C-alpha cells in the first residue's frame, strides 16, 4: 500500500524515481538547504551540484516506506538503491516544509 506524502515531498520522490534532475529541484525553495550526512548545501545551485555529483552518476533512487510527523517536520524513511557500495541502504529524510516548498532536507543513513 503506497504511503501518503505531502505534495512537495511526493513530487521530489516521483522525480527522483525518474532520475529527473529538474523535477527533483522544483519542489525546493530557492533558498533551501540540503544537509547530506552532515554536509550542508545551501541554495538551488549547490543542491543541483549535489544531485549532479552524488545522485545522478550512481542512479540513487529513494523508495520511502514510512512517514511520520515529528516536531513539525516530516520524517520519511526507506531504502535507496543504485550503483553504489552497500546498495540498498536505508535512509532517513527529515523535511521542513514552508509555503508548499521544501525549505530544508536532512538525510542520514
């Protein structure tokens, strides 16, 4: 049974499943911050570069299987698979949504 995700998160996950770089960026606020295992990427250009360098080459696709609200953030967990060592790895994504956009996304393994 598919899980219900807020629209910007659902759009991000769907675009990631297609490896659609522009679609993955679209739900983010222009001044969004992406924290990837402690490394901080601020703004659209930095997040685009992260996706170009880390997601697209290894075809990393996140497949969420749980979602919950925690202190106003949306926590989404599930495996990511692709052409990288240890695939699939289980990730936790912490989304902060503001005005229908992703303001902050923090990922941890």
